[in-house]
């Protein structure tokens, strides 16, 4: 995170979408299997002119949590979905592409309180950051939905009312939703119920300590859906992708399911429970429903016309850490409400930065905006999808990205397009030449020509198949084989030499036409991934049609019309100087991390004592007056209040290779775990620090040392002549995150 449009006949659709009159459970795995059986033909087939309407395809990104700004890891999923959406449109599908922001929960409440704003003010600000980034990255979503919208709140309440209504006739012990008191551990970061006991336990996803909560909640009887879910997986083995993710999901369900709380009473920032406003919905029941609310669920008895057209979703795409919620909770919620299930769930791997998952608390985050501003949108999109096998974990490296940009984009496609179009402008009077050179070629030349353009048809079939199966790296690799073949064809044919012999004009024209046609193929095949550059190259070739409207699945050799006047030739991928680009990216990232960092103050100037005599009267023997020591500057209580000191608990500590004095610590501050670098390695062994309480300067601007980012500073005294650091700590039991005043 799959690929099919709905294959329902009009009669089947009427039966399926008329939820209240359905004679059989719509979650029935057999009906899901029916959709999957026809998937391959649906996605690879072409539209015929007599079809009354386009085949639909509805895909979603995860709903991003709006407590902080997105990073490259967030962009990865959204870009992948955008590539799928663009490709589907170019195959003739009517695409609905939904994304949005998850704006409820205790994390939002606490983050807003910390900033001194209301939760609504915080999410209003942060959701705009997501919108602005998606615009910068060229994301072609059709729907951006917020969980704080009135329409979404109504949809969530409609879903739970539908479930309660269906269960009215059942005895209480059989109903899907019931009320009871809950006491256990809960992770506020991953919105996960960790255990049903009061014993301390860490979250299995993020590793942070789970909080103890005790309150009366509404519960969903997930345990009753174990057999139904396993039946779904057995009859639809491709429902969760990749295959190893399906195995993980099945193992989790086979181990036994516990009922889950779907409401919270201790927080107020959420969708109110219908007829019981003391409760708000548990964030996952709330957030998952957005996949339906965003297309009109809750409007009328059976949803809006848009909902009836696009639901069920053809694809839910997400990172692997939230697969459980989508592949276990979500289908169970829908089964309980007798609603159709999504057709495919795909969970991709993580982007690792410095061998760890990108995390703001660890300081190993890369932001997309500096990369786009330094190299362009296409550079980031191409690198993310070319470098990593989609579905598996991948490593993110700025250096590797620049190397890939120069090799494949600047020296590859960009250079090829510039060379060929420049030669057409120079030798063919700026018009696309004709291929009609068969009468002036040798058998060997014809064999080279046939071999060159014969490979294009295979490339079209293969690249389209790879896009449909989310093999983005292979699709780009295959497309760039055309670039390499075109370069080799030009090297072998040497059109610049033929241009010197007027008798070789037909042969020259044929070579340049074939090279230009190859560029047309590449721009169309690569357009879903690098839309900006391909649109520019396509226009430079004199093509007036919007490239996004070209049928990629019907691409055939020979479509480049001779006599077309080419446009102005401009470089689309200028070569990048690695050192300069890295410096620019680092400067811009620091501006993002420290938006309000003050300018560096000028160095203090020593105060020199003045004599009563003018300078000219001073004797050469007179000693130079000593500088008067500056009195330590006083600060006001307001200045001191700006420093945020908090209690932290060291969760992990390790040495940094090549740094004798530095230790890398993971420090729990109550509401987050921070990476802090501390120069205490000569005084403390890493293993002795784990579990120790420390005082952290929590609002210090991040700083990079040894290629790692430190987000805070530990307070320590300096003892002895050698200045040995001694950490400030506490004798009493103080909770992590408590403020030091």
C-alpha cells in the first residue's frame, strides 16, 4: 500500500449498495473474492468506445496525524498514491483519491496546551501545512478531509448508530457494542490499547511507556469477529499485500482477539458519542471512518451518489506500523455495520534515515520542502520510488538522491531530450522529421532500427503491468532502458556525422524521428512519477495535448507526427553540484527546525579604562591599561521563564563511534522521547544511565553533532580541576515530563 475498479453489474450494485435491504451480509468473503478474481483483467484491459462510463478506482492514503509537520516519510506514501492515481487516470479510470488529517485525540490536546493554543487552532494551522506540501509535491488528490469537519462527525455517528440498530434484537452478550469499565495501559502516540492490566508496559510499536487509564468506555466486541476475519483472509489471500504482511495479520488474529474500547471519557477533543456526550469516539474508530465520510457516507439513508459510486475503496495504502488497525479493526467495524469491505490493503515499509525509522523525537527527520526547493519536485519523487523496492524498508540518503538525480535525470533523460531536440532544431528546421528512410538504409541499418523500436512495445506492456503491481522501481528501470537504448542508437548511428552529407538527409531524418519517438515513449511512461519534467519535455516536442490525458495503456510506436514544430528547448534537469545542494538543503532544514531562532549576536567588546591624559600625552613607557572584567549580565524573571526545564528518564544510551566524549541518549519527557547528545562519556558508562532521572533543557534549538541531531541538553555541574560533569538528578520519585521551576 489493490488495483481494481469495481466489477459490479448494475443489478449487483443495486443489491450491494442498498444496505438496508440486502439479503446477505455484504462483508461475505465470497463477494470480496469475486472482485479479486476479475482484478487482473480489469486493470490491464482497455476501455472501449461504446462503454457508457469510465471504470472507477478509489484509493486512500492514511489519515495523517495533525500534531506536527509532515516529513519525507509522510510524503512517501502520498507520492506513491499519487503515482497510482495518475497512472489509473492515464489508463482510463475515473479516479477518486482521498487524503486528509486526523485531528482528534489526547496528543492533540496536550500539544495545543503546551503551545498555549486551542486544539482547533493547532489543527487548523497544521492541516494547512499538509495541504501546502501536497500542492508543492504535485499531489492530485480529489478529496482532502479533516476529522474535525461536521460532515465527518455525522458519518462517524451514523456508522455506530447503524451498528447499534442492527443489534437491537440480539441479547446483550451478542451485541457488537457494549459498555464496561476499562483499566489498562494505553499509548497516546499510536492510539493503541497495550494491555488490560495496570502493570507498566511499553508500546509494542513506538517503545514508549504506555499510560495507565481507568474509565467506563464503550467497547467493540472484536473477539467475536476472529473466525470471520480468518475466513476473509483464507478466501482472499491477496487482500492484504505484500504477502508477508498478510502472514503477520493472520498470526495476530490467530493468537486471539480482545475486545477494544471505542470511546474515551477522560478527553473531550473528539467526536461526541450519540446520545451520550460524556464520551468521545476512540481515535481509530473516528479516523478510519473518514475513508467513507470523505466521499459522502452519512448523507441520506444509503450515502450520497458519490459514495454509492466509489465505495468500497479499491485500495487503502499505509505504512506497515498501522496495518493492524486497517486489516483487523476496520473490516470488523464494517462487518458489524453490514457494509462492503475495501478491496485491497497495502502496507509499505519504512524509509530509514541513519538506519532508523524517521522520527521527529529522534532528530533523524528529513523534510521534503528543502529538497524540492533545491532539486525540484521530480527529483524527490523519482528517488523515493526508484531507489526502494516498494513494500520493503528502504534507506533515505540525500547523497544517494543527488547521485541518482545526476545519473538518471540530468545525464540520462534530460541530456537525451536536449541532444535530440537540439539536433532536430539544427538539422530539420525545428520540425519533427519523417521516418521515411527505408529506401536509403542498408540491411544492417534496418536491423538496428527494427531492434531499437521493436523493444518499445514490450516496454509499454511491462511498464504498465509493473505500475499496476506497484513495482515502481522496476517500472522506472524498464523505462530508463529506453533512454539507454536511445543513447546507444545515437552513438551507433552518429547523426551529427550524417548531417555533413546531404545525400544522407533521409537517413538522418529517420534516425532523429526514432530517437524523438523514444523520448515521447519515455515521457509518457514516466509521467506518473515525474510529472513536471515530462510535461515540459512533451511541450518542447511540440505536443499540444495534455500529457496526463494520453492513454498510457494504448501507447503505440508511430504516434509522433512528422512536420510538428518543436518548442523552445530548455534544460529540465540541470546537473547538480552535490556539495552545494547539500549545503542548501541543510540551511533550509535548519530554518524549518528553528523558525524563530535569533540572529547571532555580535561578539562582546572589552571595556578599556580611560586615563585623564589625552592619548598624545601618554608616554611610550606607560603600561597598557588592563581590561575591566565585565560584570555578569543580569536576566529578568521573564528571561528565565523562557527556559523550559523538564524531568527526563533515560530510556537508552550508547556511545558514538569516533566521539570519545559524546553519548547518544533516548530521553523520555512524558509526552515524547527525545534524542539528546551529551558530552558525559568520560564520566558515565551508557549502561549506568538507563533509568536515571535527569534535567533536560527542552526548548533548546536542535543542533547537529557528528552527523546526529540533538534535541535538548542535560543539566550537569562541573566538578574538580578537570571539570568532570555531574548530572543533576532527583532523590524523590518525580514523573517524566514534570516541569522544573
